[in-house]
């Protein structure tokens, strides 16, 4: 059985509210994930949890391997 190896992926992004005003600029998180899509999903869920708001958006998302 082949198991996919997880990698540390650094994600740099801005957090915007529903009116596109920045709540947090140039936030950086390192995530252990199988691929960049999984890392971005985790970051988005974490930001929703931290801000306690489901209507936030991530902008200028950069993936740094």
C-alpha cells in the first residue's frame, strides 16, 4: 500500500470581511498537508474559527513550498 507523504506548506494570505475590508494583512501560517489545496482548506477553516465568522474571505493567497 502506498501512502501519500505530508509536506510542510507555508501559506501567506490576507483576510477580508464581507465588505472586502482587510481584517488581517500578510498573515503567514505553516501547515502540514498532502497538497496545497488541503493546506488552503485548513487555513480557511482556521481563520473562520479564529474570527468566529463564516463570511470571511482569503485574498492574495500565496503558496510557498
